[in-house]
C-alpha cells in the first residue's frame, strides 16, 4: 500500500457490447519503467491490471502523476485495453492530476486510438466570466418570406379568401344573420316550394287512380274483406296467434322418443317396465340379457363384489400358503388393481396373516395412485392402523375419498420400523413367487402389475412418480380397494 503522502486518483470505466451485454478482459496501466518518489523514499514501478467484472466495469486507484517528489516529474501512464471480442488492443497515454479525485476513462480516452498523443484529466472548471454588453435590437428582416423594404401582403399570402370573392359565382358563399346561406347565393330552384304533384299544378287533389291504387269499393270486389273472413279464432285465441305444442295437446320434438331412427337421450330415465333385448351384445355399450351375463360370469366364480370389494389385485384364494411378504424398510411397493367400472374409492385393503417383532413407525403409509403415477389418496400412519394379529383383513381408510374412472390403479405400501426385514406385519402374496413370478407377465410397455419405486429410505409417499422409472418386483402382495 502506498504512503498516504502520495495523492491518488480513482479511475473507473465500463465496457459493453453494441447490444448492451457486459464485455470481458482487462485494462493495464503502465508507468515509466521505474519511478522515484524522493519525499516518500520509494521506487515505484510495474504495471497495474484491472479485470472487467460481471457488469463490464473496472475500478482502480492509482498515484497522481503531477505531485511533488516524483522523478521524472509530470510523467504519464500508458493505458492498454485488452477487451475480448473487440478485435485489437487499444493503447494510449493519460495523466492523472491530483486535483481530480475520480475520473472515468470514457471522459479522457483519445478520439483517435491509433494516435500517439495522451489525454490529460481535465482540471476543475474555472469561474464564469463577466457577461458581455447587450447587442442592439435589429429591424424586421422579412415577412412571410418577403424582404423588400415596403411589403404588401395579399389574401393568398396568408391563406385567406379575398373579400371580392365572397358571394360571387366561382367564389365562396356567405352566411346571413341566422347563420344560413342567403337564397340569392343558392342555385336556381334550390329552396323553392313545390311546383307540381304528379304533373299537376295549383290546388292539387289526388285520386286513387292518380296513385295506381284501388278504391275501397273496387278493392272489396277483388279481395276478401275483414268482416267476411270465416275464421274468427284458433284454439280459442284471436289476434296475432302463435301456437305451441301444448296448445295442440302435443310434445315438442326434443321431448319425444322416436319409434324409429337414431336419437340421443340424455339424463337418467326410469322405466315402469324394464326394456328388453333379444340379441347378444356386440359392443360394450349395448343392453344385455340376464341369461347372457350368467353364461359369461358362471356360478361359482368369485368376484371382488362377491366379498365386498370394488376391485382386487387377484383372487385371495390364489395366495401363497407358506410365503408371506415382510417389507423392506423405506421401500414403496406398488400393487396393481384393475377397476372395470367407475367407483368411489374410500379404502385400501390388505390381509395380514401374522405379525412378528416390534410395531411400525409413524412413517409407514398406504395410498392410491393412477396409472400415470399421480397420488389420489393416502391413509393415516399405519402404526395406528395395522396392529399385531394372527390373521386379519385391514381396511385402511383414505383421508379423502376418490371418484375413480375405470382403469388400472396402484395401491402403494410403505413400511418403516421393523428390524430385521423379517419382522413386522406379514402381507399375503400370490402363490407364484420367486425372482420373476408368472403374475408379472405382460406385453412390452403395458401396465406393471407388481413393482416398487427405485428410491430407498423413504419416510413418506411421493405426490407422484414417473411410471417408466418403476422397477418390476417379484413380490406379488395382495391388495384391494373398497
């Protein structure tokens, strides 16, 4: 750091591109090879380099060049601008007098950067001089572009109408005291009264024939008179009548059921006699006969509705007898459940054939996800819902019921607390177990029936996940929804 006895000057600058973006690079300030300051007993030399910051600015404090004690006296800096993208470096010389505490390079950089001259920092402004004497007031030099000594302007020179043109043919009309054009200045025939009617003049009286019309007497012989009209009313109404379907004891076309042809009927309809159909259905939206349904779902076939569920992962009768599933802490298991019709889902259901060791942690949950991976339901913490048992169906209520469209859904299960992994609740699984059970068979890209999330160590169910990232799982846990 220089001694305080050596005055300094703060130098600033900013460099921007033509579109306003900050430039990068550095500016170097080079004094003569070596300076001596006798008062401070110092040798000073070497360049000072200032790098452009993120706004393209530099700020550097340098010794003044004109203070007593310098040898040589009145020296200058050689400024070299190395700016990225400018094309070539610019070099020029400047002096920094101690009388100016701060200067911006833009105020002193030379106009010709190729020249050899330097630019000195300007000193403070001097006092204002005395005002000069007031000059004489000069004569009028011109009027409307004329500069003759005696100027006479015509109406056209100032964009006016000559008085001689007012009220004459080819000129302009005037207004009378009422603000109207006098009749004497209007064309012939303008403003006159009616001179004839249908070619007749004087006191004119027109007959029907003059207008090409019929007299009342002759009209009655050709057209039906009002009193001779036979219809006097319609459905008890007279005057201008507009009838509605109700006036005729009918219904409007949009309220009647057609006996033939296509028709769309909206809303819920209640039939006093149930409609029947004789043919087997050929698409999903047709009516079916009970006998047809019975042949499709034969007696002895158990469905989710048979046991009170809306849907399940598989028939629990197909579960494994000896291989229950103990869940790994922090892993989210996904159990596919196909829903064939729209339903309101209030609960997710698991069967726990046994419970070993300690209880669950409060970071254990179950939930419901769409086939797109969006969470649509979650239970409370399972430490209060799944207790020790030797075989219980646990109906776990979702915090909010979900109105589900038909489609595939995942029931999610997250267990935390039991250690080791063979402790805690044992969940019923399918009889086909192993690394790749048959229950996981599917076409490429189809819905994954049994899976888990790749992330581990989880303490809550995610709001959503990407289905393409889930991992097919060998553990076919049984779950249902109700």
